[in-house]
């Protein structure tokens, strides 16, 4: 399986950060200097595009299921944009205007993701798209849920492997609580496990942020700075999709949720987690019968085809 032919694109956020991504369009089979300018002319009001928002430390190409989606979506006439958020990868270079800075999941402010999503929507709208769908994976699910709650839009949502991040972190730092961890980090302390720093970044010890799933494949420690971790711990990711706090919200956007039956980052039984999510969406569908893990390994084609069927039944 190979990714369908696409082209690199770039656009800027409201704070002048350059977003890089890959745009796949079903009406173009190749890209040359001659036909790039024809893109806007070929995007009609009936064209559908899915914007993919990656998860923690992710990027626009790494998850293999993106390759399948780029081919299967396009075969069905659904265009696809997958981008690097300002929090992509662990530590990377990025441009704010003409100034080159370090960006990435290790140093990013979680809330900057909302500027990234808004810029992506503005970009595709500028190409002529009116029928837009937001798709998130892992922590990307929290980000598009947050966007839907804070903006008066009705874009359909696709949530791939949404996670109770609060429960994951609680298990990771136990017996310390997340609230105690936030207070300790704000005070500038790393008493649990001594960290290390540098002249540029206040890096924390990797034991401060991570995940311990139920298999060895899903045990990982994440390098992150103090400021970035505090922004995540206090963000919507630790509030909305949180079974312990059960903060009430309701989203009217049509929503499709995939939860793999072997997702080792799920802290709750699959059916219980699905029921919890269902209570927050008025138009909810789910895919629960695929025998796959958090990254959809082994069922990429079938999942992509099932998503396409759901999209085709939407009234956009």
C-alpha cells in the first residue's frame, strides 16, 4: 500500500506560524506548475474535504492509516488534507513570520492547536471548499472537540481512538494526583523525580508525562518542558473527555467515533467508554468491532472504507 499522490502545501495561522501539510485532491491526478493554478477552478461547492488533526507528538505522515485514507478517500471523491500542528513531533523547527524557532509537542502551548485548526479551515475555504469534515486521532480528537465547542460551526467530526487523557496521566503519576502535579510544577519543583534543564528550555524528567498501557508496546515516557506540560494538564484534553469529572457538554455536529477493541491506551472498558462519549453528542455513530490497537494497525483499509460510507450518508 502506498500513499496516494498529493502535494505539499503551506499556510499561516493568526499568529503567523507556518503550517506544513499534504493536500490530496481527487480531481487532479498529478501536480505541475501548469495545473496547480487550476485547483481552485476544479473545487466546486459539492466537493468534500476531510482535515486530519494528528495526536500527541504526531505529524502529517507518520500514521500508516493516513496512507490508506489518502487513496481510499480520493477514490470515493473525498479530498484530504493532513497537516503538522504547531505541536508536531517532539522538537522541530518552525517559522513565525521569517523567524525560525523551535516548536513541537515538547514545547508547544496546547491551546495553539485551535489557531492551527482555524487556519486549516480558512485555507481549504480559500480553495473553494464548503463541505468540510474535521478528523482527529488520539489527542487530536480532544482538539477538534474543543474547536467544535468554542466555535459556532457544524462541521462533522471523526474521532479516531479518543482517549481519556486525564485517566492515562493519573495512572502514570500515581499515587500523586494531577492537581498536585500541576501545583508542584507551577512552584518550579520536580520533587517526584529530579529533572534536568538547559539554557533554552526547562525540560522535565520523562517520568512526568507518559502512558502505561496494558501491553509493552504502549509504555512510553514523553520529554516535555514545564510550560508545555502545564498547558496540557490544564487544557480541554483533561476536562471534556474525562470520565472521572464528567463535565457536561453537548455537541450537535454529526460525529463518528472509532474505538479499537485492543486499544491499550483506553483506561476504561470499550463499551463503557463508548457510552460515556455517546452522551455528549446528539448525532453519534461508532465503530467498535475492529480488532485493532490505538494506531489502527491491521484494519486501516476497512476503517477507511467504513468512514467513507458514513461520510456518504451525511447531509452536508
